[in-house]
């Protein structure tokens, strides 16, 4: 399997190279040349298998021989050993035919761990055998950074720098990034919002001299290996509820569009998904895109679901590539319009295809709070605000009630305790294993929202 850039102007790479590179050299994102197919029989055979076994079967066609089968099963076992539930991503019933897919059983209590723990293991294996060293940079609205630092702390061959918007992540998120003591992980607080942080990371990648000097690699959700790892739980949950013999629907709390794009991939591989609902908070660029056909950025308004406070949804570019019939130059032109003019209009054909594949809804702050309260009063579940955005959207876009609706529960309520307490009166407790988080010493570097300043920190640490 080879990977091509969404902008059509970068060399094709194999799985390992695409994983280690992150962003393509033309500024695009890597996508597989074609979508491997799983037959209904192959999907039906997933029933009852351990998560790791399904992961092997779903991911195998994409790996192109990068890892042997036994080796990859070993990697999967190491990746998920730290999860505190034997099903890894268990389902919980919340209504007659309504389900939460709990993706927060990893070390940092958000779904980012599912992919990050796996790519931490894959990176280490790959770097070891190629005797290489890398500098990983990433931007975070909170959860990616903590998951990355957790996945790479102490790993040989990698230095990790995570940029986060100063003051705009929750205290649990910040502490998860600033308390690991390993010298190879660094939390950088910048004076800007998440989109600034993400833009500076992209700038570093586009500064080819710097990129080569420090061997830059990315683990943001733009990294194909992360998207791929997330495809797995669409299969495990759908099969548990009767797929491929009956369809299921998903609602996905969405920011950077990585998680829901994984659902799109599962569907392209043959999983019968009825509705795929994009759930956004008040930062609703994607909901507006579906409603109007205009993809136009606006100011970011901080919300109680900070991991979705985004106006540039990087992985949307991967879908755009599909909507534009894989015409790289057309994608490049739209992305240039987004950068220069703040937006672009989808051509009619592309908009039609988008609406065929996806539904969307957005939740205001008030609606998010009401959904947290409703979950608590109706089912006794404490849900995080991101999950609540999903519950709100799922209710609006429920469709056929005979089809199971699975809402992705993207974080543990204890990661966002203030919002949960404000609406339910209950303060969700951190799991025992991280009960001392608030006692550990913090370590962070403040840096201006300025490419040269950031490169000095990243390059300096790297050289020293
Ligand atoms: C990252 C994140 C999201 C958004 O996921 P994307 O892949 O960026 O769309 C939603 N909820 C939580 C808790 C997250 O950490």
C-alpha cells in the first residue's frame, strides 16, 4: 500500500515513511492510494474477538509489510496493556437502542490514547530498527498533547515538543502534560489559541531547512497512522451490535475531523454505517459547511468542550480530497483560499456528496450543559462536555430508532470536572491510578506565538 498527498505534489510513501513524516512536503496530508475492502464474512468473523485481534485484521492491509503479523500483535498488546478495561473500548447502553462507546480507558482519559499509545510503540520499533532519531512536534487543544507526552515519555530516539494555548486547557490536561519528569518531553505554552498553535506546527513543517535539521515528525491527527488506529473501534462496536447483518449509526464529537474521518474510512472499507453525524460545539465551521456549502473560518470562542474549540479542521482536507474525486490541485487551491481569504465554497457536486455521507448538528453551551444534566438524571452517567455535545447532536439527528445509535464518549468526565459539577452538582473523581496528579511538580516553557521563537526552543533543546 502506498500513500499519496491530498495536494498531489509530494512523493508517494510507504506506511512507515508516511507515519514518520506526518505532514506531506507539499503541505498536504497522506491518504492511502485506495481503500482496502473487508467482505461481510470477514467483518462478521470479528464477533467475539479481542480488540487487538480485530485491530490486526483492520489495519493489516494498510501496513504494506512494515511490521510482521506476530510483531504487530506484540506491538498491539504493549499499546493496550495500560488500558483499564479488558474490552479496551467498551459499549455502554444509555437508551432502548442508544449506546456510548467509551474511548477513555487509556492513561490520559481521552480517546487520543487509543491511537497515540499504538503509534508510540510503532515509532519506537521503527526508529530502533532504522537507527534513527526524530523530533516530534504537535499542537494540542489539550488531549492530544497529554496523550502524546504519555505515549512517548522516556522512549528512545524521540524528543517531543507539544504546543498548547496558554490558559485554554483544563487543569487536568495541563498537569498531564507538565508533570511527566522524563527529559525527552517538553510542554510549550504559547500566547495564542489552538489554531495558532496548529498553524505554527504547520509552519515548522513547511520550513524545510529546519524540518530536515531536526528530523521533524508529527503526531497530530494529521498523522495517517493515528486515523487508521481509530478505524478499529468503529468495527468492534458495530459488530458487537449486529453488523454487518444490520447497519449502525455513529455520532462523533468533532474538532479536527480525525475521529469522524476514521468512521468514513470504516464505511469505505465495507462497514454498513447508516448515519455518520458530525457533532460540533459553538465553534461550528463543519456544521455550517454542511448547511450552507461555504467552508469559512470564524473566530474561536472558548467553550466547556475545549478539545473541539477549532475553526480549522485539518482532517477535513482528507475528506475534501475524496469529495473532489482525488484532484490534488483542486484541494490545494481550496486550502490556499482558506489560508488567504478565510474560506471557500464547495462546488455543488462535492456538497451533494458531503451531505450524502454525513449529517451534522451543533450544541450551544447551554445545550451542552443540558445534555450533561440529562445524561446524569436519565441514566446516572457522568459524561464529559465533548460527549454531551455528541449526545445533543445524536438526539437531533437520531433517524430510524431501529438502527443502533452509538455516540463516541471521547473523554472521561473527570478530565473536565468543573463543567460536570456545574451542571450536575457531582464532582467526578479521577481514577485511583492518577489520584496524585495535583501533587506532582509541573514543568513548562512559555514561548511567544512566533515561528522563530518556537524554532529556537525546539532546535536549541535538540542540539543541546
Ligand atoms: C480531540 C477530541 C475531540 C475531537 O476529535 P477530532 O478527531 O479532533 O475531531 C473530541 N473530544 C475530545 C475529548 C477530544 O480530545
